[in-house]
C-alpha cells in the first residue's frame, strides 16, 4: 500500500510502512480507591475483633487511625491531580451566545487533558470530534486523541461544541471561544499561547477549518478578558475533513449546519476553501482517495487554496482507506498520527515547555 504526501512545493509517492508496533501507548492515570463514609449504610457494624474494643480504647486507637486515613486520602488526591486527571470546565461564563445578540442557557464543556510535567512541550490542541454536525464522537475522535497527544507531551482539549440545529454560529462560536479559553489559562496550565492549534475529524474538520478561516484578534474593549484574546489557531490538523458546502458537500453535515435550503451567500461563507487568505494558519491534511462518506476532493480543494495563498501545508493522501480509517486503528490511522507529530516537530511546535 502507498500513500502520497504533498508538501507546499512538492508532491511525492512514498511507501506506507506498517506501524502497528509503533502505536503510541496511552497515558496511564493514577486513581484512588473510594473511602467508605461514616454515613454509609452498615459502616461500623461489621463484626470483627475490633467491634468488642472498649470505648476508651477505641478513642485511643481509632483517632490516630482516622488521622492517618485522612492524611493518606489527601496524599492520594494530590497524586491524582499531579498525575494529570482531566479537568472539565464550561467555556462560557453564563449563557452561550447564538450569534444574533441573543443567548441560550446551555453549558458548553471542554475537557482538558494535560501531559505529564516532565515531558510537556507547551503545545496544546483543541479537539473537534466528528459526527456530521448531528452528534459528536467524543471518545474515538476526542478523548482518545487527547490521550495520544498527552503521550507525546501535548495538551489535548476536547470540545463538546453545541450542535448547530441549523444555526452555524453555535459550533463556530464555541470553537473560537475554546481557543481563547486555552490561551487565557496558558500560564496556569504551563502552555505556550503561541502554540495553540486545532484538530478536527470529518464534520469536526469543517469546524476546525472554519475557525482557521474565520477568526479575529480579540475585542480589546470587551469586559470579558477572555474575549480580548485572539481566536486564530496557530496550526490546523484536518483528518478526512468536510470542507466545502458546495456541490461536493457532505449533505447531512450541511443540512445540520445551515438547514435544507441555505442561501447562496451562506454556502459561500462556509465553503472554507473559498475563505483562505495569506493569514490562514499552517495546516496538515490527511484523507483517503477511496473515502465513500466525505470525498477526498474536500481536502484537495483546501490544499490547493492554501498553496495558492502561500500558506504552509502538507497533504497526506492515502491511495486506499475509508472514513474513520478502519475504526481508528491500522496502517492509515497509525501513519497519519506519526506524520502529524513529525510535521509539528518540523514546524517547531514541539519544543520544550516555556
């Protein structure tokens, strides 16, 4: 099997080396056992030799034991935190905006997976799972990706963006906000705010490319300090992405995003191959020619548009493969992950944490 890797100035065919034995191990997270509460049913009623201890002896021995348990619990909690247990938080302080001056009471969470401090690079990636804008594949294209990134020293931030239900502002505003939120926590999470990228899969790839072509530098007059920060990602990784809303679109994604009969100007606005400028961030794309769900033409059009505007881009085009790359495993899956890390390293995105 072969794949084609296209760089900004070159295109060449290379052998796809089996990488089954090179799959990155997932991060192992420490966890603490659950302590039984004194209020739990049956607590203290178990019959043992200690149940027959006189009260004064119970006080003499049980108080130090209780203190030891509390100390051990605190140590276990600290170990769990230091080990990098995911942090979940809402990106909007109150209500979530709808893009027309109104808002809705919907929580939009991100789950922040930070790498072990010793191997952290300072880079971070906001992760947009796919799902045709009608759902979100939050494990295979979300938390699983975050764990892979962590194993390579990169912070992974899984975004559970709002489903559009015909209003494209919902997911777009959420993804823009997620970039700003990560930058606002850069010092706390030991990240470099100049190395915050975005990765998207399928319809999540359309969302990622939307953020990469529709961004601003922040609102300096905003009373919200997060909104003063730029939402431009520093790089994009697009995996079998939906890109165009035109003739070759993925119809299910388009219908979910903007309705069954969208106006021509909206189709133009969200056909991201038509929104590329020389300010669009560098991108790595991967797609299979035989993808029956989202045609490879999506990635090809975006690649050509980026190249025409002088934006650094690489396109890993597999001659064979399906949507989802064999259920997130196998040669194509391993190959895109391996080349993505190499591409990031070549661009200086994996240097030591600041």
